[in-house]
């Protein structure tokens, strides 16, 4: 009985983790409705305003926090840099000195 529960738990865990895996973006490199694909600078801006767009996306379906019509790696880099700038990254606590006894 314990073996069946263990196998079922492992199977559920594997399926749960597989469902969270990111898939390919079929719209990468394709222009959106109004302009060309978003690049580094637009990714930087979208990363910087991610908190505000997330809050807006909770109330409307017309706002999303991520541009699917992007150029790929450069957009992702700008997006992550923008998020790190807005939320402070890990550099905020690096300047704190520890007291020694």
C-alpha cells in the first residue's frame, strides 16, 4: 500500500512540475498589431513597470505584464534588468556592514 502511494505521489509530482515548464513562444520575432517586435529597451521598460501592469492585469484582460511579440534574448535581458532595477536587485543589502563582537 505504501509503495502505491509513493509511486502515485512521485507521478503526481512529475506531472505537476512538467505542467509548469515554459514552452516556446510562437510569436517571437513577429511584429505586433501596432509596431515591430519589442527589443531590449522595451523589455527594460516592461520590467521596470511590471508591478503596476500586474495590478492592472488583475482587473482587465487588455493588459499583460509581458510582450509576446518580442525579439527574444535581448527582450528577456532587458526585462530582467528592468525588474532588478525596480525591485533593487541584490545590491541593496551588499553595502550593509556586519557588526563583529
